[in-house]
């Protein structure tokens, strides 16, 4: 990529391997840290030549469902024959999953190249500010630069946390998408849904079209207020668009969707649960708003696009005999959608949970939601410093599940093995042999690490 002629990047030794890039990024402020300023990312993107202005943007925020919805939006736009960029976070297994061009994550060589191109400018920003660029700010800059370099016709950008002060908010979304807003990241965003919504609606820019899921009244009020303030148009699930019908099917569900421009019938979505149908309606309306005009999208394009949607780590089956399902639910709202989807699409008996959570999340609320769905829970932990210890989680779990339904395995691999054994045995919970399943959940990182452990076996 090229940079403004009057910019002279600082000298730095280029990274030669993916591991070096990973180490350099992880040495910066952690992703979980949020400071209410866009000064650093604005300085960074200015040095890079404002790459985020080189393409139209669909910008997504919300509490749950952002990544799945972003993947659907991007797949639909690609189905229209446009070249796409997609930025989502956090990643499941590798950092380059976050930056996707035309449906494919950046190859390691491209990830290294983009990092080396922007790295000298990170040092210039670091030198001019009280705090250096964070991990997240740096990766956002890399994504914007990669998309401009491609170049893409459209970028689908998911916020990291909140909206107003999120590093992605230096981009102006022509379409702003709000998935359901609930309590999460309270220590950063606010202790009520209204306060959290106030942060999230910051992505709504002048003249944008806002596409919003059904929201709590306090959240809806914040959306309407912000839209009126900046002159944005609002399309609401349940009024202007939505799910007409959904029927669980083998490998997913069959949908009839009402869009902004028309009705779309016999749409197969290879994902499970009513919440994914809701995400599909949201994505469809967002793409209709992005394209503009009065004509509906071609039904075959819609059907073909939705049929190829994937969302790793979201009710993803990664192994059979026993069946192991991964889901990245990490708060009570996400767990509620998970439990509803399990009852809707699966018949595990027994279902054994492998749960590892972050210590700064509402783990007690999450466990309470999961309890009716799980015959037994194996408490574990992931490899990060933010992870709650398996023993501490088990203490909380015993108060919800009872002593006999809780066990502890700090090592994730051992926890999965124990859960698989319990699921296969049958009878000890009053169930038939061979009908059990394993659910790994509690955090994106736990699910990502489990996926790395299990997927090679699943591929054999």
C-alpha cells in the first residue's frame, strides 16, 4: 500500500514470522482495556492515509450475535458480486481470522506484510501520546489498511466493545447494525442497558440507515434519540423486517424472511436456534439498506448466500460419538439463546457441560441459565490470565447445580475427555446409552482452545 508523501515512518526491523507479529501485537495494551478516546486511532489512520474512507462500511454493534450477523452480511454482499472485507473480534484460534477478504482470512504471509507496512507508523503514534497504541487499535488499523490495499468494494466491521469509543468508530458506517443489547462489560460501558446502549449508538453516523434487532424499551429509546440527533433512518425488527416463519431442519433451519424490499421464502440457514434466524433477518435488512433502491434482492442470491454461511464456535458440532458442540456464550443473554437453541434443535440425553469463564464476567448468571439444560458440569479454565480458576468456578457451580453434578478439571483437554466419558456411559443420569452430548461453552477463548484440541480429531 502507499502512504502520504509527507509521512516518514520510523525505522524498525520488519517481522519475519507470524509468531513475531503475534508477539509484537500481544506486547501492547490488552484487548479488554478500553479508554474513552479515539485520539490514538485517529492519529494512526491519518498517518495511514485514512484507509477506512476508501470503501463503504456496514458497522455492527450489540451484545451478542455480532460476529454471526457480520458473517451473514459479508456473505450476502459477496453473493452480489462485490469484493468484501470483514473485521470481527475476538478470534477463536488465530489472529488473522479477524481480517477477512472475500471470505478468506488473511494468509500468514499477508498478515506479516500488512503488519510490517503499518508498524513504523505505530511507533510514530506511540511517541506522540501518553499511552501507546493498544493491541486492538493496531489490529483495527491493519484491517483498514488491508481492505484499502485489496481493494474491497465494501467492508463489514464489528466493534470490539461498545461503540462511541471503540477503535472501529473512526469509520463512518453507511449502515449501522444493532444486534440485541443486554448487560455485558458493565465495568466499562455502564451498569444499565440504557447506559450501555448510549455507548453503542455512537456508531450511528449522520445520514446512516440504522437496522436494529428487537430491543428493550430503554435501548430502543436511545437508538431513536441518536438517530434523530444525526438524521439517520431507523428500520426495526418486528416492524419493517423480521422472521416470518422458521422450521428446524437437518443441519440448520428453513426460514421465511420479511426484508425491507420484499419477502424471501424457503431460505435454508445451516445454523441452529431462533437467535440465528433473528440474525439472518437483521443481516438481510442490512444488505438491502446497503444496496438501496426499491427492488428486492434476487431470491436465488439470497438462498445461495445463506446456504453457505458458517459461524465457527456458535453451536458448532465438531465431533460425533459422542457429539461435541461448541458455543461461545459468555453472558446470561447469550446463554439464554444457547439453551433455547439446544431445546429447539437437539435431543441430547444427557448433556454434559464443559465450562470455562472469564473472571470479569457474570459467570453466576451464566451458570444459572445453563443449569436446567445440563445433567452435569465439568468446570475448567482457559489459558489466559483473565480466566477464572476451575476450582473457583466449581465453588459457584455447586451452589447452583449441587455437589453431585459438579466436577473439576483445570486442564481443558482432561475436562473434555471426562465430559465425553460421562456422555457416553448413559444410565447414571437415567438416560439411554449413546444418546448423550457434550457442550463446551463459557467464553470465546475457551471455545477457541477447545476447537484447536478437537478439530484435528473431527477432520480424521
